[in-house]
């Protein structure tokens, strides 16, 4: 089976490699020729442009996009669309906003081009372990592309979850849950780290909790690895980015009148992590000094 693959970053390159390992013929394109060359070294057929990629695939084509959400995805689809034919399939495996995916499915459908939104989880470990794929779109189109999902996913790791947009909606909420889980682990481990009198070994505890504990998880396995490399995490700044899904999840919870305090607070904590010094904390300190004469720490 032959597939076009656009986007060869950390995730995209590994996904292309997994498809190659499963016997797929992969035609690969990325913005940089270096990435294309690397894919060719792994066994892919390189393309120098999107038109070149399309020309190397016979209709009905399957083209997987693994590019950043937002403008990059929009521009790629806009460049791709005029080159495609009826019954071709575009799969967006990135973290696009689900309403954008619904709009893109409708626009492509008018040209009789099919669209699937495939929320993809598994990170850099997916090459070896397989990915979890949450797919939205028409069921018959999903079924036609199912060999691709089967090759990329681990056992029982892919599913058709609903119509266009559903795949990215499920992935959005998945990432919102991830925010809260990460925050919970981070707070608990910080409490352990702060208890200096016990000289606790956080790597050992992360390993221990993964054996029969109700909080065992893959995230704790990763924590064990991180503490094994750097027990005090001295080499890492406590600056936490967000890629958008947490914000979208919180906004959706507000629209649906669903209380989501843990996810919301975990998002706010990410914002706080980016401040060298909190202005709001300065305000609180100043007010405590004004009303109660409480000591203020000076710079």
C-alpha cells in the first residue's frame, strides 16, 4: 500500500518509519530537504514539493498530514486541495482544533475529497510501542484507510470515534486530562522533594508506585527515567509551554457548562510557570503589608 506523508518532525518522521517498517511505500515531503533526505535514508521516496508528492501517488490517494496546527495545516491543505481528485483521502494527524477539522471536511467534501481527523497520542515512543489514534470522519472512509491506522497503532490502539471533528475533539479532551494528571504528579512529587529530613529518592518512589499502586501509570515510568538522569532536575527550568489543547478544553467546558476545575487550574499553573516573578504575588504581598503590617521581602 502506498501513502503520501507530509511533515517529518519528531512525530512525523517516526510515523513514516513505522509505516515503512510495516511494508508501506511512503512518499515523503517536508519543508526542509534535510528531513526529506533523512526519510529517503530510511526507505521512503522523497518529494521535492507537494505537487511532486501528489504526482507520485495514484488516485485514490491517501495523504497523511503531520504538520503544526493552525496556519501550517491550513496552508498545506490549501496547496494540496487543487491537486487532488475525487475519492482521494486527506488525514490530519496533528493537533488541529476540532471545529477547523469540521470546516475542512465540509470544504473538501464539496470537491468529493474525503477528510479524516486523526488525534494522535504516543509521543516519541510511538515508533516502538505504537500510537493511539482517535479518528473522526465518515465510517466508510475510515474503513478504506484502516490498514494505515492498524500499522501505526498498537493493538487495540485505534478507533473510529465519530463524524468529522470527533477525532480531534476526543484528542483535545485527552490532552486536557493529561494537563491535570501532570499537575497532580508534579505537586505530589514537589511535596516529597520538599521533605528534606527524609532525603527521599524520587526515582525509587516513582518506581515503587508503579508496582500495585492505584496511581501507577506510564507517566510515572517517565518520571523514574527523568529522576534517574537528574535526581534534582537541576538542569531543567520550570517553564512549561502549552500547545493549545488545554485552552480549547477549558473553553469547551465553559461552553458546555461542565465544571472542570482540575484541568482549568492545571492550565493556569502552566501560565504561572513562565513568570520569572509574579506581579499578582507582588500585589498580594503589598496589600498584606498595607492592611496588616506583614513583612515584605525586598529585592
